[in-house]
C-alpha cells in the first residue's frame, strides 16, 4: 500500500517517462537492424563511418533517457522478481503490471532491448567509445556480420536475398585423390565382369539450393509463440517461429575411376539427390546454454538414386527432419560452432520394386554433423549409427583451409600475412577428408569403406 500512495509527482514522472521511452524508441528491432544494414552497404569509408556514428549516437541518447529513471532513483522497492531476466518483455505486458516498481523495471529492460536486440548487445555505444577511426569502423563493420547459418539459410530480416537465388547447400568439392583401401570387389564396373575398381579414384560433390517461396503462411504465424514464463507475469515471451520458407535442393555425389584408363575411366557410381524443404526460421536462444541458438528446423521430402538399371539400381525415398544449432565464438561472427541433427524416415516400397530392402540396416535413421569455423578454416565431423546391436555406422572427418590462411601459418620470411591477404584466395580451400564405415555411396552402402581424400572445396563460409 505504501507504493500505491506515492505522490502525484512520481505518477507524473512515470507517465512522462513512458512517453519518453516511446519517443526514444520509435523503431522495432528489425528497423534497427535495417539501419545498420544500410550503413554497411555504403561503399565510401567516410560516409559509412559517419552513418554508423549517427546511428550509435541516436541509440546512445536513447539509452541515457532510459537509464535516467531507474527504480533505485525513484526510491521504489525492487519488484518481487527483480532477479529474473526481462529481455523478452513486451510493452503491453509491462503496462499491465500492477506493481509500479516492476512496471518501471519492465519498461527499462524493454527499452534496453531496443539497443541490444534479442538480448545480443549490438555494442553501438562501445564502438563509439573508440577514438581511432579505423578501429571504430572495424567495430561497426563487425556488428553487421552474419553467422554461417544466418547467411546460408537467409535468416536475418533486412539482409535476405529473397527468392530464386541459387546458393550452396552441402559442401562443394573435387577430390582428385580419393584412396580407398577396401574397394568393393563384389560390384563390377558397368556390365564388364572383368572390369574392377582401382584403389584410387576421384570423388566430387555438387550441391546447391534455392528459395522458391519466402515467408510462407506468415500471417497465421504472427500469433505463434513459445512462452518462457519464469516469474509468472508473462513477460518472458518471444516468438519461437520467425517465419517459414520453401526451398528446393539438389546434391550430386560422384565416384569417378579417373585413372582406370584400361576400362575407359568410367564413373563407378553417381548419386542424384533432389529434395524439397520447408525451413522453419526459429533463431531461438536456448536458456542456460550460454548463447546457443536453435537457428532453424527444416522438414521435407528427399529422393536419392543412382540412375542405374538392375542389378546395379539403388534408390530410396525419405521424409526428413533436421535441426540446426549454432553458437558464436568471440566477437567475430564467422568464428562459430554448429551442430546439425539430421533424421529421416524411409518410405516403404513394394518388395518387388525395392532394390535395397536392407538399406536402413546400414545407414540407420539419422546422422549428426558438428562443424567448427575458426579463422577462415573449417573442421567437420559426421557421426552415424544404425542404432542396432550390430553396429554398422560411419564417421567422416574433414579439414578445410583456404590458401590465404595456409600462407599465414608459414613463417613470415616465406610468405608475409599482408602478401597472403592480397594474393591468396579465401573463396576456395584445400580440403582433407577421411571416411570410414557404411553408406558413403549407394552402390557401396553395404560395404565398409576406408577412404582418405585430398582436393579442393568451395569455402562457402567465407
């Protein structure tokens, strides 16, 4: 009751504070993001720096308005759940709180969120504190960077490429040295019984995707939320589904007996894999996992076959469901760690039409990809298990390093870092791959493969 009897002066101040907050933050989080994006698109360094400075000053002045009125300075008792994070409060919930201290605290936190969008501080005020123009510009430029998943799956409003843009899907590589210490002797090359596969061959993969429908069913999704109501007042509320996009993808994996000239260097096997995906943009920061985000979930239909006639025909159809998790490592967003859980359900076929009825026994029902992007390099691990007592899983390890990064690892008297940045590319990389297990390709799905490969990969993460 003591709070409710607060003098008229405080009530007027509170009302003024409310309108000041609205005036100070007229834009949404997306509008702030758009403003930063527009600054980053300016080609002239001076104009771009001035644009960033102006935007930062605007946010800094707004922050001063917010912090000028706090529960401590109004001599109000702290709200009952002051220790609970209010990063996801909305204005309507704040205005509906009966406790004046809690209501003012909620307004303060929501105003702060306009500066640190989604709880991830843009660092605008910190950047303005840098006196050196070059350092300050670098700081601002880092704020506009996207993580690998955000870029490859077009997740950020204001920076999206929209529909009908072809972009990389899975890895694109050419490995002229793909040595298999245990080739499949049970499968002939084409129909010649005398033709046998050599230990060394070339392996390459082409993979791309395109968005065909952006913001599918966007209007019905506006009301769909996940509620994190820790303190019982409904403030911790955030949209779990940011949007839906429809994608199509295509992947082709080939095994080429490039050096087997005695039998005309045939393609030993080629896997064709078209698919359709509904990508659910979530970007949901999982509580308690130190910044780990569930960036997306996609579900869809996948067909894979080798385009051969019997007895060499292999094919299957699947319903797939994937989830992508990502965590930034340090201030540069290109340094990150990601996990992709890929699961599938094989659609049953008639026994007479099924060319590989025991395929699931060898490739299981899913796989886990762990990828570390660090200093322009990429380290990846794939694990697969058939979840049976007789384990027939697989593991794939990969390391990719662009020539520019490789040059920086050498002593300066061989290649200086400046020379490496200027003359060596970071758009493709040297790629080392190791595979052991079952299911590397459809032709050999039931044969254990032990292969080490070396070649080049497109560095789509740079």
